[in-house]
């Protein structure tokens, strides 16, 4: 697994691929948790894997920050695509946020919902995105990191460092479990994305390595068992809501971890449980469209309408399949 999408040498010697191995590596190298920033550990891994220097790694990740930011801005201007279930709902959310008293004031979570939605809508309209960790869960990490970064006044380098921490969490999950909903349901995709985002949020706020992985553990524990049952065989609903759920959980877990809540179960063991649950997940709930929400009458009707070419572009409202 990699943090950065760059080529790797044929012969590599990775310093660690699990959280416990990382702790051992730190001990062997006399690293004190408070003295090592979380992103520096990510750079140790990525430097060994890619051969790049820390400054090069951070700059390459900063380029991804730029893509995230621009995609969110584009999404918030509204997106359209014919073969689609959901319209540009982030535009309406933004309008309501600008009207005092229309919505509950959720602070950072409001921005996270807005940015996560906009990014997912870019994906659904075939716009430019970064599919991290997957396309189906692509809104969670940027929704959290870009929203929190802007709120905290952080620059692209700060956000790039946070994303490197997100990536390291992803490495640990990919090594011992999976990102693929086809293997383990949505807990594999949005569960992983939420755990990644939680660690990045802690790092962005100045938390230490232990707090980063406590946040990841709390988040992934909370999202275990999430099924994948895409309506109309489109990666939109309930995918959008589950990205928002994972992102919101990441924000909660970050604050809990920085308040020294205990995760009880270490992150490596949570990943082990994640994989066991993935293997136990019924085929009908692993992105096959055979069970759950995807198999309900309303979902089948939507699928039929989409096959006839009656997606969001054929309707004047922003939510073409709106119902109670």
C-alpha cells in the first residue's frame, strides 16, 4: 500500500505496515511521541516506499490539496449529469446556511457536510476528483480536512501534512483488511475513510500520534458492519449520506481523542475485527445491488427510470427522486 500515487522502487524495505510495528520502530529509533509529528511518520513510510524526500512528498500531497479544494469549489457552483439519481443538493445546503435560522448551527460539521456533499456530487457528474480511499467514499477525507483547514486558517502545506496522516491510516487498513465494498460492504469504504479523516483532523489540530490513532480506532469501531447497498446501481445513495456519516463521526472522534477518551481496543485489533466482519458480510450486502435498500420497491423503480434515461437532467427539481 502507498500514501502517495507515485512509482516505487522494485526493492524496498518498509519501516512498518501496522500500528504496532510503527510503535516498535519508534521505540527502536528512540522516538518520543510528543517530539515526532504524526506526518513525519507518514513521510518515513512513504520515503522508504518511493525514495522521495520529505519536502517532495509534502509538495506532491499539496497538489492533491489543490485538487480537493478546486473540486469542492466547482461542486458548490452546481453539477449536472444525465445518468444520475441526486441533483446538486450541496447548492441548496449552502443557500440555507446563508439564511440565518433556517438550519441548526452545527459549526464545523456544517462545513463538513457541505464540502463532503459537493465533492460527492463532483464524482457523480464525472468531474475531477481524488478517489481516496475509493470513489464511493471519496467525500469524507476532503470534506473533513479542507473544511477544518479553512476554519483553522491552515495553508496547503498544513493540510497536505494532515492528508499524509490520513494516508498512513489507510496503509494500515489496506495491509490487514480492505477498502473494497465488494469484499466487505461500506464499512470497507466509508469506514476506512472515516478512520483516515479522524487521524488527519487530530494532526491538523496539533494532536500527537497516539491521539491520531485513538481517533481512528473510535471512528472505525463506530462504523463496523455498515453494508453496501447502492440504489439503482449508482454510487450516489445511500453513499452520500454514509460519507457524511463517516465524516461527522470523524469530527466527533477527533475531539474525543484529543480529550483523552480511551479507544479500549487498539487500532490494529479494530482493523482485525474489520476484516473478520468483511469476510462475514453476506454477498447481497457487498455492492451487488441484491439486498438492503437496493432491493426495495422504490429502489427498483428508480433503477427502471434510469434505464429509460430519466435521471436528474430530465427533471426540473434538484432532487428528482424526492419522496418521504
